[in-house]
C-alpha cells in the first residue's frame, strides 16, 4: 500500500532521522498459526517497504533495531534462522539498495557474529558508503548500555595513552565515541506492536527524541502507518528542555 504525503506535512516538518523498534514478528506469526521464522520473513518485507517509503518521502536517516544483544537468549533454532535471513538479505538486497542510492551502516558488536556475516556487512558498507539518498543504520547484536560501555572504554584508553585530557570530555566528545558517531540523534522513534518501552535501544541518542507507539505488529507496518507517525511527529512541539513559553 502506498500513501501520499499529506499536504499538511510540509517538508520542513519531516524528521531528519527516524528510528524504529521493529516489534511483533513472533506474536504476529503465532496469531497466524505459523512458526517464528514466518513472522521474521514477513518482517523483512516490512523493512523493504519502509526503506523504500523513507527514500521517497525524503527521510535522510533510518535506524532499524534488527537484533539486540539480548536476542541471543532466544531458542538456538530461531537465532540460526534469523542469521540465515540476514545472510540472504545482505547477499540479495544490497546491490538493489546501492542502485537506489541507499547507504548501509551497521552498529553494534560484531564479535560473536559468524565470520561470513561480518564479511558481508563490510562488503555492504564499502559498496554503499558514498550513497546519499538515504542512510540506513542497522542495529545488529546491539544494546544501548553495551554501546555506552564501549564508548567509555574508548575514551578511557584515549586518556590513558595521553591522547585526551579528561577536562576535554564533553557531550560532543562522548558522542563521537559511540557506534553512531557522525549520525544525528533520532528525531522520531517508532515502536510497533503496541509495546511502550525503548528496550535498551539508543539510550544516549534518544534523550530528546519524540516517541510514537503504533499498535500494529511489524509485519503489518506499511507506508500508511509511517505517514501517520510522521503526521503525529509534525504536531509535537520540540523544546529540548526549554519551557513552553
């Protein structure tokens, strides 16, 4: 389904960066009497729809929470199927995204991923690095607390080696030590399936992000739901801690 951007949603009100917690694949599959992998496959189709929609609508950055550091606790069979689905996507979709001028960047801890997946990620990032239409950031084996700890270790090592004076550590310096260095903080976070929490996702970056919770499961998410969230975002007054006036 394709939705036309409403006239009321002027280009200046569009968020630069949209982040999405793609929730509900397994519950959606259960409701349809299917195994979890069926929901994940349909969720991959929702990813394709959402990337295309963001590119058409003029969103500059899209961050997708694909696999959390905690997801390793799921059944081994399900994790294996998810990794195979990731392999398929990285092999079959990247050239298509490259042709559409879409760049791919993966954040999270790559240690623990199979070597072939790490190589596929590196290939996707190299191939699409110069693309400008849309930057798709994939959070894979990612956790917000873990990312902050990695940043602290990077800064501590810089201090220990004499490359950084502790008095020079500020928010900007800390942000540059995060996995998302060089990426603007999300303006809008969308979570599907009706859950209303951020689940260890971009804990530093979401400090002033507008949150929109959508009741549909991720496999059902389409451009109409995206546009509805953008319209809701356009109604918000972002004050970044300042008073309402």
